[in-house]
């Protein structure tokens, strides 16, 4: 592979994104609803259920602590579904990418376009859930209007992680490892349900290396009143990881699709 | 100038040599056949032409461009009908063509209606690929390959698995493309198909080209009545082995 094989064309990536948008615009009603109930039930069970007994965390009402964390996890789940099962299906079952790659669209455009699409889908889910959090009166800060921007960034990071994993596995069976050993632990241990600051130091150190932790820090900041420096730092972490990973799926998908 | 020119073209998958140093020239506006049994290297050669397999050795120019360095430019000017049915199952027949135009950066204009008519699919424009018969799917694949007005269309076994009537319909489409001056490359393991539609062909076996010429010329040279006989005489084994 030459360096040119890693340089995406923005028009090419946009065309991939527009195809996905076209499909989604036909099925959005059925697709949007189930994934929307998931964080809503967690909010009701944890925030309002558990929150009745557990009044505050670090001085914040518990439901207000959990709400913004679930905004972040909604994005993680949506971007992950899109870039695992859905991408694998298009690659191996319908062989859609074989057809796309006979047009001027190249592998690197495909990776970038699918990342943007998964991030778009994630931001749709995340923003719908942000609206719910707002309607429950859990938002304190006007900075929350910036949430979609950062949800997009978080979605892009989880999309790139999903694309990377998908590009490297041979069969769909590997996804059970991805979900049980990576995504679910992130959901439970990234500070959504309890703060990490009273736990041993090594817990925070591990958390720092995981993407959901940074996204939760951002969304909680935006909803409760942000510390600008912390938002910028966490956003930088997500940006760097997303960009650094890009080369792996481009290389692996090319080997796989253009043998 | 040839539409496609290969010189000492090579491709291996690990230890398996799929294409073992072949030379060929596809004349502009011809219907050029690659004939041979399964595993002869036809599909690999096609994939190298349309950019879905990297060239390991030798030279390959398509429409005057080097495929290894100018892939995007090559792909903008050719159409591909793959062996595998890879239509977009989540879109309708019409949308399949519209999205193909999108991938090429072309507007969704009247050409899509023209192509639906050309492929005899106007009545099925709003069906999903899953609702189409095998012959209709193949015609849709052909229509999809024509969205960008290609100068060259590569068809990998365009009639395999079709009933005689559907096969006839595909041949008719190909004849109309030839009248418009489009260069066609067709792979097939049906000898009678090659004899009927190709004006020039190569016979491949085990990654090499073992004979080349116009069908009548080959019959005369080997003193046979059919290409099947020519193939048997050259390779010592029949096509279906």
C-alpha cells in the first residue's frame, strides 16, 4: 500500500454517508424507538428508582448525576451497533462494499464515510435522549446546547473503535468478546453510575485510558456547568484516539476487500 | 490503442498462482471473451482490471491508464457486472441505480429511467432486489454498471445460472451496447456463448492463455467444429473437469 491509499476523498466519504442516510430515512421510525427506550429505562430505574434512596453524589442529586452519563452511553451503544453488526453484514453477507469499490469510492473513503454515518446515528440517539434529560428538568447549564457537537465526537471515537475491531475479525462470533469484555465494562465502570474519585487511584488511571470516561466527563460538565479546560482536554483525548486508529481499519479493510 | 492491455500480468494468493504471466490486448469497441474452466484465472484477471485485486507483477493499462496508480480515474470510466449478486438489498431497484449515480458523483437524472427501460425493469422500479427473479437481478446489475456511461464494461459470467430465456435477454442487452460502441469484456465457461457473442477471445487454463483469436479463426486453426473441441485439443481435458 502506498501513502495515497490512506488519504480519503471527502466527496467519496460523503457519498457513502449519503447512502446510509437514505436507508435510515426509510426505516428511522422502527430503528429510533427501541434504542431510545434503553437509556430511558436506565434513567428511570437508576436515577429515579435508586435516586430515591441515594439522595446526592458529591453534592449532585443522583438522577442529575446519572442522566448526563446515560447521554454518553447512548452514543456509545449506537455507534458500536452500527460499526459492528451492520458493517460486518454489509461486508460479508450482502457484499455491498465489493460493489461500492468498483466505483471511484476507495477503501479509505468507505472507512471515513461509515465513521461519519455511525457518529451521525449516534448523535441522533444521543440528542433525543438529551431532550428527555432536559424535559425531566435535569439540565442546569445553558452549555448543554453544545452537547450534540461533543456527542458527535464521542460517536466518531466509538465508531472508529468498532470499525477497527470489525476490520480485524474473521467471524461474527468475536463480537461477543467485544461486547462482554469491552463495551459492557465501559458502561459499568466509566463513572456513569458512581464517581470514581473515592475509589483507589489505579481505577482512575485505567478509566483515563478508556473513551467512555472522557465522554461522560464532557456530557456531565455540559449539563451541570462546565470547566472549559476539562472539556477541551477530554475532547482532545477523543480526537487523538479517533485519528490515530484510522490507519488500522483502512489497511485491514483493503487487505480484506482488495485482495 | 487498446481498451485494455496486459503484459506479463501476474497474480498469486499465497502459494497459489492465479494468473501466471499473461499478455492480451482488448480492442476498442470489441466484445472480448475470456474463456476457460473454473479456476483458470478469469475472475482474478477481471478483478485486476476493475481494481478489486492488486497487480502483483507485469503491466496492466485500462483505457490508457495504469490501474495500479490511477484507480479512481479508471473506475470512473468503466462498468462492472460481478459474478456475485451484490445489489443493495435495503434499497429499491430505482434507488440502486440512484445510489450508483451518487457513488460516481453524478446527478440522479433521466438516465435512470432510460436504464430501467433498457433493462426491462420499469415495471419493477419500486421492488426490492429480494423480490426479483435471477434474470431480473442480472439485468439490474447490468443497468447499474451503465449508470456512469462507461466506455468499457466488464462482465464476469453474465449468464451463469440463468434459464435460456433470461440468457437470451442478457445477450440482447449486450448486443445493443456493442451497437453503441461500448467495449465489452466477458468471461464465460459456456463455449456456445463465447462463439455467439465474442468477436475475439482468449482461452485460459491454469492461469495462462493457451490460445487467442476470433472464434471462426480458432475453429479453422484447430480443425474443430466447436470451441469445446478446440479447448479439449489444446488442454487435453474438457471444460467441466
